[in-house]
């Protein structure tokens, strides 16, 4: 097996840092793509790939990306949730790779809910 060069190690480090910042950094909004088995079977991986590509293509630095398991609404997958601090989260359903890009650009980045894919506003709470 060939040894890694310093440049290759730097590239790996930078990529890991970028990925960690997408999950844990400070941002104005967070998009959670629901990646349970039902979501993956419905196309959540393609939705996530499209989202990450759009973040890179548009140079967006202040929107965090995370994943979760099933949201409990399997017939509405693929799903994602957009959250801002101090506002109710918005759940998006039946997303497509093109739809998640609209959610990123119009909602997470610009603040306008994409009604075509919006399923619900608010979060589940137990009293």
C-alpha cells in the first residue's frame, strides 16, 4: 500500500473539517434529512447528495446539515426538517433532489417556506 503524502493528508483533514462543520458548526439554519430505512428506500440518499452538492455549488457556509432516522411518516418520505433558532421547524415531505435545492435556497438560506413541499410547521412535544 502506498504511503500518503502531506498534501493528501491535508486534503483529507480539510474534507473532514468541512463535514464536521456541516454537522456541528454555527449556522443560521439547520437542515435535517431523515435517513431511516423508509427514507433511504424512497430516495433520501439522492436528496442528501443533491443538498450537499448545492451547498458546495452555491458556496453556502452558514446552513448546517444533519441526518436523523425515520420521522414516523413513511408514506411522505423522503423528508427533511428546516430549523431556525427561536422559530418553529418546518417539515418537508416527498422531496426530490431538485426540491431539496429549492428548500435550501429559498427557505434555509433566504427564509421563505417552500409551500409545494411543506408538510407541517412545529415540532412534536410530550407534555
